[in-house]
C-alpha cells in the first residue's frame, strides 16, 4: 500500500477539490437552468391551444384565389395546417378547404369573419368558417334494419366519429333498447303502411320537431325506409345523407339486391348521397363495391352488401362533419 507521502502525491489537493466543486456546481446550475427553460417553453407550447378553423369556399375560378386566401390568413396571424383546392374546368368553379390555427391572440373570431367577408365579396365566394373542434349535432333515422345504425353508434362511442348524436328517430320500436344502451333519446314516430298523405304530413311534422328541437346540423337516414316528401327534403337540403343499398344509378328503389341477382351482376355496392326530392338522385358523396359471383343467392348478396353499406355511410358522415364535402351542382367535391 502507498504511504501518506505517496498518497499526497496521488490525490488532488484541497485547493483542487474546492475549485473543481465550484466549477461543477456552476456547470450543473447552468445545465439545469437551460433544461428548465427548454421544458417550460415546450410545456407552454403544448398547453396553449390556439383556436382552429376550417374554411370552405366556392367561387368563379380566377387566377390568384389561393394567394389571396393564404395571404389573408398570414396577415391575420393564422397558420395553415392543411389545405386542398380544386378547379372544375366544366363548371368554371373553384373549390377550397383550409384548416388553420389562429395564433394571434389579439385577433378575435368576429374580426376574422368580418374581414374575410370583405375578401369573399371581392371574389364572389360562397364561404363558411367552421370551428374545427366543434362536434356537429346529429339525428339518426332508422326503420327495421339496424346494421348501419349499430355501426354509427359504435364508431361514435369509440371516438371514431367526431359527432354529438342527439336523438334516434324510427317509425318502428325495434331499436329503442339499442338507443338506451348508448343513453341516446329514442323517438318512436309510427307511420302505418299505406298511410294517407295527411297522416304522413303529420308524422313528418313531428320528425322535424325533433330535428329542430335538437338543432341538428346533420340528419342521417341509416336505412330509414320511408320516402320523404318534397317539403321535408327541401327543409333538410344539404344536411341529410341517405345510404342506398346499391351502386347508383343502378337498381334504384326497393329490393336492389334482388334486382342485382336477377341481372347476374358481378359487383354489388352501396351509395351514400344527399337527400333530394328526386328519389335516389341526390348528389353522390361516396360509393364502394364488392365482387360477387353466380353461386350467391339474394340473401348472400344482402349480407355482403350490408358490410359495404356500413363503411360507405360512415365515410360520408365523417367527411361531412369534417367539412370535406362541397356541393358542385348535382355533384360533390370531396377533399379526402
């Protein structure tokens, strides 16, 4: 073992220890201060939730629209998160959807809307500015076939659909327990087969009372097997979606899978479209198909088709509440 003299030569002096300790403390303090500042900056950035909006617009197609809109947003302290646009050469219309955050706290919602109204007037825009975090109020309508209803409720409960389902309306009682399991009000508004026009009008008035009482922004006909009157279609124009169990424009009306089977089709599909006074003629939002063959009977086609219907309707509802669908005459523009 080394003696005391040798240890004195090996070990640092007291002066060295003091200097080193002071240097280490200063270094640690600096590193701690820097880490603290970085953490606070990150923490504050995470905690500050800037208001987010979705702007949708349609106007005559002219040069400079995108530049004008993006310049307006930048000038008003907004940061664009996502943007999509389309110019239709046939209709000569321009469509745009912009998702952005308002980061300038000095600019209020009302100021933003008032200032954009001036810009919109210049470009002859039909525009809407939506709160991106708002969950639209939805009313579902169903008859006796519940696969689409069940699918929408599951997606809603699972957080896959950003909606607020306020009520379920049906002309039958089959699904009142399903509605209760999701704690959603169920309104049974019966309409007998072959009911008179007066009875149908009264029933539709009651339906509209429920829709209006809940301030529904979207009405979904999830296999509601009643033809809506022209007046009701007009009242719900642009905010009612129907799922038709065929690949429109083929096999309109009743029993489309039986029609498809009789024709020996090799593809079956489903169509989600806006409701209009012309039966199954509303602007198409989404479609999908599934391959079938000669060995399948109408029941098998129906079972396969129901899966397609659920997916197609869910897509259409999601795109609607995310403000991705813009009407273009009798067609739609869908920014996916």
